[in-house]
C-alpha cells in the first residue's frame, strides 16, 4: 500500500516517499499547450502548491519524476529557467513586503548564480528575467500571490498598502513578454483588474473554466482508482454506508456547477485516521470571516442557497468586501448549479456546513462551542417531545452571555442565532417559507411536531397575530404532525429573548 502524501507539497517528496500521486498531468499538458499566461483561484489546502511544483518540475525537465504518468512521453522535456515565488513563506510579516520581495528575487537569482545590480524589488525582478533569458525563455510561477493581502483583511490600511506594492511588482511581468515562456499565478482570492492585475491584463483566468474544473480536488473516479486499498479498509470499518458518508462529508465543491470534486486534504486525513470529522475547516478558518457576518449584520439563512450573477463573485476589493464573494472564493460556499451566468451557491458538504454553523453560533452568542453543544442537546430533546416551554427557556440561555455593546437592533441578529441553533439540532428547517398570504420566518420539522415560528423585535403577541391572521398553518393542514405555533419577541435593549407565545393546533 502506497503512503498518503499528507503535508507534502512537492512532487519529489511524493515520489521519493512512495506516496500516492493522483495523476493530473493530462490536464496539465492541456494547460501548457493551451496558452502562456494563467491565473487560478482555489481555496486553501486544495493542492495549489503541488500543482505549481509539478509545473516547475516539468519546465526544469525532470522527466524521471514523471515515470509512469500520463505526460511522460507526451512532451520533449526541454529545460527552461524557472522563477518560483511562494508568497506564503516570504517573511513579509516580519520584514515588510518590499524587503520580502527583494529576498525572494535574490534567492531565485542565487539558484542560477545571477548577480543583480538593481536596488528595488521591481528592478530586481525585471533584471533577473532578462539575465535568465540568456539561458532560455523564462517560466514564472507565483504561488499564493494574494497572501500578503488576505492576511491583513482585518487591517484594511495595511492590506491596501500591500495590494499596491503587489500591483507594482506584478506589473513587471507583461512588458517582459518577449523573455517569457509561461506564467502561472495561484491564490485564494481574485482581486479586480483595477487593483492588482490592471497592468497584467493578459492573464487567462481559468478559475471558473469548465475545462479545468477538475484540475484540483479529487473526483470519485480518482479516489477509486488511486486509493483502492485505503477505500477497501475504510469500507471494512463502515460497511455499506461508507461511500455515501464520504460523499456527504467531503464532496460537493464545484466551479462550474457540473463537475464536483472532493476536498483532497479531508480525504487524505480520512484515509489516515479512519474517522469522519472536521479536517479542512479546523486547520485555519480565519476569524475575520465570522466577524464579517457580525459587523455586516448578515442574515445567516441568506448565505445558503444564494443566487448571484457570476460577475458578482468573480472578484472583490479589500476596502469593499462582499461577504458572499469572499465566502465563495475561500471555499465556504460553492456552485451547486449554473444557468447561463446565474449561479446558485450553497455550502459544499457536511464538514463545512456544520463546522461553519458551530463557529458562527459561538461567535454570535459569545459562548464557547462546548457550552453551546450541551445546551443544543437539551434543546433537541425539548422539540422532539413538544416541550415548548423548556425549548424557550434553553433558547433564552443562548443569549445570556452577550456582552457586545454595538449590536444593531435588527431582527437579523436574533434570527441568525435562532436559525443556527435549530439547524445544528439536525432538524429539517426552512426559512422565509412562502404561503398564499405571506412569508413564514421559520418552519421546523421535529418528527412528530411541526413548529411554525415568527419573530418580532418587541411584542410576541404581534408575532402570534401575524401567524394567525395570515393563516400560515393552513399550508400544513394535510400533515399528520402536531402543529405548534410559536410567536417570539426579542428584546433588543437587553439583547435577549423577551416574551413568547405558543399554541398547539389540532
């Protein structure tokens, strides 16, 4: 059984370590022969660095690393000088971005014994390309191009400063076209052409290109082909449900709405640990994402099943961040369906959805996740037994730890906490349910009981009157479940659940 390549991001380490390599070289061959300038955005831990290193080894002519792979006899293995820039390890946090860029260029120059005379990072970059051209047309590979910006999204002035420095740095590339053979940039996010790529407008952005939708990530066919022994062992542990569990937990990422791939980091850890759990999410979910939900007063239910134009998620700006766009580019939302240029977005899978809910709830109600977990277990029992009074008592306790003084007096905040709580209970929950007379805030299917819920800032009676006057329960008149009407008033001043009313219907 070959080893799992956990933590390995270079092709030589995979090959020398007798690790599994999922052969993507046919797609890479098509990439190389289809153009010269590319940009690809994918979430963290999706194999971008390994892809960049694979391109590097191809252009360095290291044919021995590709023994038995699709591409082995398909190219002439001509050698090119390669400039490999990895922003993730550049030291910009300690030394500042300009000095970090100069250090990178000096290091790349030293590999080829090139002496540089320039003083600034852009001069040195240009000089390095021109001098390397004496040995052949140059390949430029830039990994995590946006990391000096992404790492400072909570410090907008610094993020903007780094953005402007990178724009100046990358602007060197286009005028050097006569010296260049191939250019490839990867990152998590795509900033608009007016900010970073305005001077590098010849890049072919393949982020949403259907031909390259499976370039990163694992298809089910690849899992079966390249991990047969690991899959067999996992099936022995989990039986007939194994394949469906893998799909539910880790499948679902798509960049064209047609082809769906599994999270490679989570799949590798699943085969290593033989347990279904949160692998990708807990390795580095930035707190600024959940903080944005709070500061923008986002309505959490609106984040799933969102319908947007492709143009709207294609880019964003550090000083005008769009939450949906950012969640898509960082991998927390993905394309579930695409019609023309209209995209339906949702959480990719169980791992992301449940982990995101847990993190959001903990942030919104300012309570450690383990305390919420205990509370939620009791809330689930109260709903399944029809004990509305106990449920409301427990719900009220979700708000007791709030100390944040700047909460806006809007229903979105309270609605989001309520929604996250009931979604984490595992019940089928619908928001903004249309009826003939209006729109129900939330409907919860809890087994024998169906809860029809309306929220109001202030009076619970007003919420109950709306349920009755607009005859919300009529939509479910054919159900055999016991219908419970629940009108909830939220006290914005106290940041807590206020009065509530419940009625059972025959």
